[in-house]
């Protein structure tokens, strides 16, 4: 790195792809953290000292004692007879999740400073990179606000044994938005290195991104509400049916339509499973538009949404088996990547000479 020269768009693009891979890993570990009910195991936010886990038995006991004060323990894990060894297991996943967040912050901030000082950032990209840095910082803040919703005074007062699914969705959607921004910027930089224009974003690609975003939002609410468990038992009874019928019983309309559509596990599950097919329809159209000139992107889009659909069905059929559900969340992150890739290709094509001939 001692001999940079001027702008280094390819080097910066490779760095952003690396950070994007770390974000995908973060989503994967976050899924494990959620599915193992580990997210409330660390009740304090210690940005520096929290980097290291407890080492002595006294330190472990102190962490366990703090956890034993929150409703998740007093109402769920305490009556179930949770041991210190079991607590260490859930502590590990939350600690690893937070550690990855710190690693991603350093992996982005330190190279950004070095590239900036050495004049390696092409003109016009500094504001975008700063915006991505700010998104990463916001992601950490949202993560703590999510945890606070399950361990703070309000949670104690309400007896809430889990985090707010709204804060969980904000936390996850910020990660997905950051991931998309990293991939888009890296693709723009690759074009820049070849003397090609940046991609624009308008029209149909925006619609596809919004359709995918709504599906991901409902997936986040599914996770936060544990809505994957409400489908019922048996293969046909749990998918394509719910509890043996197309529309599930149990939707609570007494608190209004907003609550039903955003916080009722039966309705959220119903929307998530059927909006998926609308999402597939839009992705198929996008892939067909790219098939002639960008076949690898078309194949990637088909592959990712195909596997994602199968994993979603398998998650329900398996009663939300841990590793199937984790794989489903992982492919959600990959879906963000390939959709952004497709939208970028269409936006780049729109700006190329002769685009009106498509």
C-alpha cells in the first residue's frame, strides 16, 4: 500500500466487496443470534470493554446475574432451569454478533482514512463513502436500541420477554440498505476504472427494489414475532396452507388494521409467504430484461430467489429448524446483492449510448 498513486477505483471496489462480505456474515450470525434467543444475553452496551468476553467465573457470574434481572429470564429461561453453561452458549452468539459489528466498523473506517489521505478516492465518491460510514454507525445504535427494548425499563414494566420486532426490523433493514449501498458503489467504481458512467436508478429497477424491500421487511417482522411457528403442523397444513386453510384463523383485528398488518404473527406470516410470489414475478421480469446482455446476472437472480423460496418452505415444514432458517436469512442477504446487481446493470445500460435501441 506504499505506492498508491492517484485514484484507485479498482482497489476501493475490492475493499467494498470485502466489507459487503463481512456484512453478509454479520446477517448470518445475527440470524443465529435471533433463532437461539441470544440477543438479550448481554444487558449492557460497552463499545470498548465489551470487546472481550468474561474470563473468570466471577465475571461470568456477574453477567449471568445481570441477565437474571430481565423478563426473558424471570418468565422464560429461569422457570425452565437455565444453567450458567447454557447462559454461556447464548452469550457467545450475542458477543460474536457485536464483535463482528466492531470488526466491520474498523474494516471500513481504517482503509477509508488511508485511501482519503493518499488521494486514492475518485472525485465524487467521498460523500457516498461517508454516508456508508454513517449507516454503519447508525446500525450499531439501532442494534443497541433493539436490545434496550427487551432489557430496559419499559421491558421491565411491560414484562416483555423479547425485543421489539419494530426495532429488530429497523436494525436488519439498515444492514440490508448498507449492503446494497456497498455493492452499488463497488459496481460504480468498477465502471469508473473502465472509463464508463455511473449507473442511474429510476423506473422499473426502483419498483423491484421496493418490492424486495417489503418482502425483507415482513421477513424481519416474521423473525421478531416468531411468526414462523404459527403455520400449524404437517406438510400441507403448514404450507401451502396455514393451519389447514388458505387464510389462517387467529388474526387479531380488535386492535385495528395497522396492528394486524404489522404486528399480528398470523397476518405477518400470511403476507410474507404470498408477497414472496409477487417478488418472484418482478425478479423474473428483471432477469428476462437482462438475459440477452447480462446473462450471469440473470442466472444469479434466478438461482438466489429459487433457493430462497425453497428454504422458506423448508423452514415452515421443519418447524423453523435452526440451520434451515439461518440459511433462509443468509439468502435474504444474497437476494439484496443480486437485486442490486441487476438494478445497477439496468441503470448503467440506460446511460450507455444506444440504450434506446433495447
